[in-house]
């Protein structure tokens, strides 16, 4: 076990917040804040977490639960627990070959890993590293032809579902990134970079690993005809020219011909539209509070969405998951499973693959302990009788 692996074991690391602190110590400020930050005043980012405090648990005491079954299925895929790694872009900034490391940890744990379009690793390599179920998240960066090529590659590589993110017509206003000089550092020009370079130099171990991994990456799964993989510096402009509309779901469906998950649902109206497009699942998500500030926390929106779609489509929740009890609360309010991004990104930033494994291990142990303390024998038995939630959440 190397130094980084040891650094995330108990008693040094007992929860996701401990992994966050470890990541903050290892990463340059600009990289850590990319993981940790949100849009504008970050009120939605904070609300995603705080919403779980408004839901309280109702245990069944004097019940023997020597073993609890955490297994479930998502889109027909058996998983060891109802947790999916959400798409997180630019993981190679956090650790060399970051997406491959995260996928390997997910595969070892028996859960699904979702790969972002904006990955520095080839999707084929990520699928191989996982050895398990992988989903591919789709942005339309580079245009329709690029997207079609990516979809074709994902299908051939064995990705089992396509996750279409619909909440990024423009990038959110992420003030931390601007203050840290993220744009200037991406130029590669000494003049603009100089005022911000010290934050990289004070993390020499990270810098050595970053340079050893090839330095500033390209997006290997967005291949521009005649130019090759998209440059990192081009991504913001490309995203703003690649808005996903409901009409796009028609040609995406024809190209993919497999399960489609629509990520970025905030309202009952959009949830019903997701059903109408023939999607097999949706993700109640506000992009981790990184896009539109001031929207409702995802847990607050979940009952509205579940009520709107019934059992016609599987509902997943993304945003604010930091403990196993958060997973339980989401499932009690109707989610099939949850996605988590920051929790494992902190682990990746702290210690690479072992850090991701530790994040998954923490959430698994939390989940098992919570079920036992609730007197609930399995994930399948969770329902609203195990929680109290504000009445107004169910009024729509």
C-alpha cells in the first residue's frame, strides 16, 4: 500500500468530508475548486446537501437484521448497491488516467460508472478498466457528426446506456473558476498564466504527476474531423454551440438504439416529456448546483417528479449525496438509485483509484449500517413509511 492509499484509510478518513479535506491538501486550488465549487453564490450547491436534513428517519426498533440486502437493478443491470458514479469531466486533472481509475474502482465494487463526454481518457480504455457496467454521458460538443461518432464508439465498446444531459445551454457562472484564473491557465501563454501559476507550483507532487500524464489533456472522445481530439481550451465555446433540445432526442434515439437516460430534470413537466421521448430513465439533477443558481434542491423536487411519471420510467437522483443515509432518504422518496459525483471526485483527488474505492466503501458501510438501524432487511423494502418529509414537498 503506497503513501496515498494509506492516507485515505481509517482512522484518517472516516467520511466523505475527510476525503474532501485530503483532496484540498493535494490539489492546486484551481483544480480543487473546479470539483468543489458551484454557480454564483453556491446557494443551490449548499441546498442540495441541506435538503437531506429536512427528511428524518423512522426506525423500526427491536427488529433483528443480522444481514441487509443492498442489491438492486437499474435498467436491468444488477448492482451491489443503488449507487452510480455520475459523469465528472476532466478527471485527469485530479489524478493520472482519472476516469480509468474511477471506472476500475466502480467495477470492483459492482456498481455502474458513467463516463463524461469531456473525458481525457478514451472511452474504450475506460470500458476495459471497469470490467463491469458502464454508461456514456453525451454532450453535443463538436456538432452532430462528432456526437454520432462518439455514440458509435460507445456502442462498440460495450457501454450499456446513454445519458443525455439537457441542462447546459451555457456554462454556469462559476466564480471560483474565474478568480482562480482557469481560463488564463488554459491558454498555455506565459503572460496570462503568470499571475495564477503559483497555485500549481505549491503542489509539486501533483504537478509532477500531471506532467507525467501528458500535461493538459485533450478530449479523446470528441474527435473533430481534420483536427483530432478537441483541445481543452475550446470546450466552453463548444458547449454553448451544442444545446440539446427535445427534437435532438429523435436522432439520438435512432443512433443509439439502447436505453437512454435523460439527466437534468427539475420539473414534473420535463419529467413527462422525458417519458414521451421514450427514455428508459431520468435523473433529477441540477448539475450539482453548477448551472442555474436558485433552483430547488434535487431531493425537494424528487417527489414531484416521481408523482408525475409513476412507474413508467426509472427515476434516479443526483446532488448532495454525502452519506449512506442520504441514499436511503432518496430511495424512500421514490428514487430507484442515486448518482454521486463530488463524493468520488474528492476520493480521486485525494488518492486516485484507492480514494474512489474508499468513497464507495464509506457509502456502502453507511448504507448497510443505516438499514440495520432502521430495522429494514433490504433496499427493496424501503418506502415512505421509513421517513418523515415536509408536507409541502408532496403538494404539487
